[in-house]
C-alpha cells in the first residue's frame, strides 16, 4: 500500500474499533495524536514499527498485520489486498449524508421547513 492507502486503512480500522477520533486513539494507545494524524493523512512514508505495535491491539489487529500493510513484511500480500478491497467496498456504500440517517418524520419536517423558507423568500411555488 502507498502511504495514502495505508492512512485510509488505519483510519478505517480506528473507526471500526470504536474510536471516533484520532485523539481518542492517541489517549488509549499512548501514541501522539499528531503521529496518528500524519499517518492517516498519508504524510508518513513508513510509520515507525514501534508505533504500529502500540496501535495494533487498540485496532483489533496484530502488529504483523499492520507491518505487512505498511510494507515492512513480505508475504500474505493477498490478505492485504483483500482487506483493501473490503475497505473500498465499505467506503463506497457509506452514507456521508446525515439527513439520510434521520427518521422519516424528521426528514419531512426538514422538507416542510425548506419549502417555507423558499416561499418566504420568493423562490417557492407559493409566490
């Protein structure tokens, strides 16, 4: 994986492990928040092996899995490719629209409010 792909992989593992923020993972693992941020942003060519070893248990993977994904260990390239493909599939189906996650009643309320604003300011059907 290139640094950007590894960063996305690490971010996905963090989210999957229940850490909503880099800061939460940093606090739990003892790894600097800025280090995690640089890795996830793809700004670190090869993260330090000690850093990966510290992060692994909190991400529910082995240090070996992180080392392979980061390019330190040969072999099992197939496993890394499968994980990357799974991540890309999950990312493609992820909802980034917070409105889509609202219950139908809340979406109707938002739509009614939008129609009200459009009518009030002359862009709706009512004017």
